[in-house]
């Protein structure tokens, strides 16, 4: 029997491939692009729960959800229950349809503030935060965690039970500890165990970078959906490719050069508009670099692109790239992550 599509509270998702929140990556232009290319849900970059920092240019841009289709999922990060509850309430009032709590980020600057995956070391604080945030909003609250802090402290199942007990609507689990960061390979046994013990939707995350892996992880863990992170960098088509493969068992034809040029050019325009010319040109370098990373000449191409300082120069670069065979060699293929 076909497993029904997952629900987060009242929101039924259109598929099983979700864009994972990534700081510095899942900004509004990238979220809108991935949604257009098949992502069932897109989650914002994490927003600090400290309102005193919301006036900064970075926070203001992260709080910008203009033009996005619902459900809008906003991730918040912090280590104080009352502060997180207030941040959740304000974001819900400003249009967030889902609040996601970050307990999975391994970055040192986040963990040093007793936030992100560092919270998993304090189960009583986890329970306090979950209860406070769920009580503060009328929208569903989700949670993202890792398998634990380190190999000797793998308490994801305990945290998962706390999540269900305190009203979390869905749980995402990255198959690594915080100590591993992104090294080695993700393990899915912990995710499978959590799924077998919980009744709320469970989403698997980690090393899902092609359609076959997506099918394997869903079958192995029994998870309701998948969070795609680094596998989407430079390859936003991965969402429609995964959804097609899950439905049919066959591979979708890759995008041709015309579509690749169109998507990359549209992405460039959106970055320039969102950030302004100065920052947009600079932020575009990493995104276009990821698109180019699948090719055989990516280092030289990326160096050339990184030397450009004007929006029109970046567009001319793409036009020239796709005008000859170099563009096809440089941009075809799926980038593993």
C-alpha cells in the first residue's frame, strides 16, 4: 500500500523531498527556485531568537518572505525558552505557517551559545523549549536534531520522545552526531529506530544526493519524507528528479542547456534584486560556483566568474558559457553532497 503523503499539522505536503534549512544558502531566492522545481516544502535559513539582532541587514533579509507560497516554514535558533517562544510568536504573526526549532546545527559559533545541536546535551532544557514554543503559537512546530552530541552521547531517541510528548508536529533527524559535523557517512539506523517508536512524521536527512539514495533511505528508515541539503546546492532540479523517481521508478531526463541557462540566469537576477548589486554579485559567486562544480573545468570557470564585479558581467559570462560546448561540459551532471 502506498504510504500517504506527510502532513505537518493541517498542511499536507505535495511530495516527500524537502529543502533543508541551510544558513547562507536557503535564502528567499533559492527557496523560491527550489519550490518551483519540485520541493514539497522549503525551510528558511535559521533566524536568531534574539530580537535585539533582528535590525541587522542579515536578519532583515532572513525575515523577508515576500512572494513565497505557503506553507512558509521559518527556522528559529537560540538557547533560551522564553526568547524562542517570543520569536516563534512574532514570526507566526508575520506569516509563518510552520515554526521549526534548530537543534541540529553543528557550527561552533552556534553551539558555543548553547544553541543548535548543543541543546541536545541538556534534555531538561530541550523539554522546556519545546513546551514553551508549542504553547506560544497556533501554527505547527517542527524540530530538527542530530543523532546526538558525539558517539558516546547519542540520545536522539530520547529527544524524539520528548518532541512527541510536547506536541511537536514533525521531527527531522540528520544521521550524524554534532562531533561528526559533515564528515564520514550519515547513518540511518537511528532514524529507523526513531520512526519505529514515534507516531508523528519523521523526516530523514543526510547524504541524500540522488534519486536512488532517496528511495533507499525511505525504504530503510520508513521515514515519511526527506530533507535535502547540500545535494541541492547547484542542483535545484534534484527535487523534481527525486519525486519523479519515487512515483515511477524511472529517471527523469536531466535539464537541457536552455533550461540550465534559464534557471541560472533567473537565480542571478533574484540574487541581485534581493541583496542589491554589491552583495548580490558576491553571493552569486558561491551559488554559480556550485552549478559549475559538476563540470570538468569547474576550477578555472569558478575563478573566472569570481573575478566579475557587475551583474551584467555575470550574465554575459553565462551566455558565453552556454553558447559553446564548454557550457555543456561544465554544467551537466548531479553534484553530490
